C-alpha cells in the first residue's frame, strides 16, 4: 500500500484575538487512504469547512501538521465548494479549463484532457453553454470537473450537493460514485446528510463541536455493509450525531479557552 | 439614472428590436429635438427685434453657418483637434485611473490613506487647475490633456474601485484553490469580474471629459471647438457660434451613444443575475435559485 495521500496530525485552529480565542478544532487527527471516500459528518459550526480549507491550503493551522503525498503530475489537493462558483463570463469549457491555464497546473495538462473530462462529466453537449444557462446540478458538475481536470491527488468536497433538490442530489450522488470509482479518486467529503454519508462513504467520521474532534468513525467496507442491515447502521449514526449535536454551540457561544 | 445598457430592456424581441422599440429609440428623441428647435425659433421670433445682432442666433442662421463651415472644412479641423484631445486625455485618465481604482478597491490600507485625499482632490473643479496647468505645461495641447485627465480620472478610478470591492471574495478563494498566482488572479478573475464597471467608468469619464474640453480649449490653443467659440465671438460671427454649440452638443451625444454601444459588454458580465432557464438531460432541475446565485 502506498503512503496515505493525506494526513492531519494534531491539527488545531483558533480564531479571534488573544485572550478571547475561539478554538474551532484542537488536536485533530485524520488519515485518508488512497482511493477511498472519507465522509465527514458533523453539526453546523463544528469546523468542517475550516478543516477542508486548511487541507486545501486556503487557511493555516495554528498547531499540528497537514501532510500530503505529492503527485507526479497535477496538484496535491483540489476543493469543490458548496456553491459552484462558476465564472459567469466563461463558457462551460472555459470554466473547466480555468485551472489548467495557471502555471502551477500546467504539468497536469495534456492533449485531449479537457474533452475527455467534459465527456466523463456528461458536459460535452453543454461545453459552449454559459453558467446562467445551467441548472444547479449541471453547474455543480462543471465545478467538480474544473477541480478534477487539474488531477489533484485528493479531492475535497464541501457539501457539494447541499443546495440541490433531492432528485438531482440523488442522481449526482450515484454519478459521483461512478466517477470516483472509474478515476480512482481519493475524496474527502463533508455533508450534513447521513443518507449521503452512508451511500458514498468507505469511512464515515463524525466530528464533535467545541472544540472539533473526530469522535467516532464507521468503516463501511463491502463486507460490513452486508454483515449489518443498513437501517441499523443509519440509526446508530443518527443517534450518535444527535448526541454530538447537543454539544454544538449555537445557543452557547462556544468559547473553549482552557477546555 | 445614467445609461442603462439597452440590452437590459426586457421588451425587446429576439433580434433586439420591436416596432415600439424603433419608435422609442428614434421617433421620440427626434420629436424632442424638433420641439427644442421650434421653441428656440419662437424665442428668437418673439423676443428679438428683426435686424438686431441677436437674430444671428436663430436656428436657421445657425444651420446655414453650419453648412458653410462643414463645406469649407473649417469645422472639421477643429472637430478633429478636439477629438484627439479627448482621446489622449481619456487615455491618460484610464492609464492612471484603472490601477488607482484597483488599489483603492483592493488594498484597505491604501484606500484608508489615500481615499480621503482623493475625495478632496476630486471636489476641486478640474478647471481650477488651469493656471497651474499652464505654469507646469506651458501653452498648447498639454495643459488641455492635463485638465481632461484630471477630471476624467475620477469616474474611472471610482467605478474600478467599486467593482473590485463588489467582487465576490469566493471567486478569489476559488482562484487560490486552483493555485493561481497573484498576477493570474488579476488577469483571469479580477479583471473580467470588474470589466463592466471599468467600462461604465470610461463612459462616465467620456462625458466628463467632453464637458471639460470646451472651456479647457479656450486657453492657449488655436484649434478645437472651444477655441472656435471664442474665435467666432471675436469675429462677431454669432451664427458660427451657434453652429459650434450645436456641433458640441451633437458630438457629445454621439460620443456617448458610441461609448454605450462599444463599451457595453455583450458577453455575460459579472453582475447580471442568472436567467431562470433550466435545460438538462434526465436530471430534474428544480434547483434552489440560491445554488447559482452570484453574490454581488
Ligand atoms: N475566518 C474566520 N474567522 C473567525 N471565525 C471563523 C472563521 N471561519 C470560521 N469561523 C468560525 O469557525 C467555526 C467553524 O466554522 P466552519 O465554517 O468550519 O463550520 P462548519 O462545520 O463547516 O459548519 P457548516 O456545517 O454550517 O458549514 C464557526 O463557529 C465559525 O464562526
Ligand atoms: Mg461548512
């Protein structure tokens, strides 16, 4: 087995000025295996997006380390946000190509890559359309393609289907599963949706709030899927989730100095 | 309200024109112009004694003068001189105003420090700089360029800065997540994102420049429409003066229209909200509007 592509050790992130600091997460450990879908569940505000931003290099840890095994071609991590964030003045094809035009990703490019990616993401017909002509689900596919085309070793998805209607969401989940398997992607995905977590995840981790930590992990190998009725598992995850959510800030302000 | 781009008119058909559209676009303005001429003519008729020197200001006299001036090429020379000054002045204003606006909108420290000073300078009428301009640059085209530029730089800088401030910070985060360098961010996200604002600024700047041009040309130059007005007065050629005023108004109007046409981006811009059109294979697209709303 190759070295794990992503490892966070003792990750701590605080916000705010000294004296009244707010600890989002503290001493957080996380390891993701190549080719797996690692799903992160957790109540609102427990720091999931912050953690993804840290892993993506858009924010920095106060303590601890993020280790990402380097890929030969392409970049290390790519992130897909909850909003598609398509640039409205670019066509679908141009949006997908955006990252490849940056010097840092040039080495990921090769002839035919964009066309191939458009085809894989079912966007060939829409290549010349503009974002305001797309449905929400199509836009989110473009957003995914834009990240995948730069060939990151690990792809971070922050509630990518959160804003979609249930049916589109379902379709995209199935489709993501297919893409993930055929391209052998390593995925870290944040969601609030337990169903989605159980459908997509090889491992599902539950994050507790204030300060955030991974408090429980479920393995969902194909054997364990068969050994246990899904409903049973879902019940257990939901129950743990509810227990954890009771700790969530929201009514309390969540200051964790000294805890 | 200053110039909403015509493309936003909802009533137009697929070709962008409709019968009422043509009437609105051409008929009403012509009617307005005709009304103005009639009032003008009536005023002269009613209040000016025949034979008085003021009768030279009548529209028919002005029109005749205009034909003559165009015919013998006099006006063309002045018009060309004026247009050249406008272009150079605007060019200088853009070269200074766009980077200045980028800094104002993008660098908080810069805008906190320089912003108040800039508003102070902006409030000084450009023509107040005339004596200084002549001391600095001597007589000739240069002080005119300077006066135009110092007036036109503000609309450009302020529109640019407003555009930068209104850029969705998430776009920048997206760019960084794709590992864009600062220059790449500027080129592929900031600039296209604010282009519409910069163009709006240029349009406003053109109007400002045109208004500054005429008085600026009344100093130390021997060509241009401003110069021609003074020259007509000195020659007691009041009909020529009328012709010059008409030309100034008409050219300004045409320039503004042309700027509208040329500087209104036809491609989708950052600000236009998404159309609620939904196409799509298989998938049912009842997406929440929020999913593809680009925050302003
Ligand atoms: N830049 C910031 N400055 C200060 N506080 C921040 C910042 N970013 C996030 N936070 C705080 O950190 C906490 C975690 O935020 P984060 O967005 O990571 O939560 P989340 O788990 O993704 O929540 P959700 O499920 O609602 O998206 C929140 O309390 C938030 O207010
Ligand atoms: Mg979040």
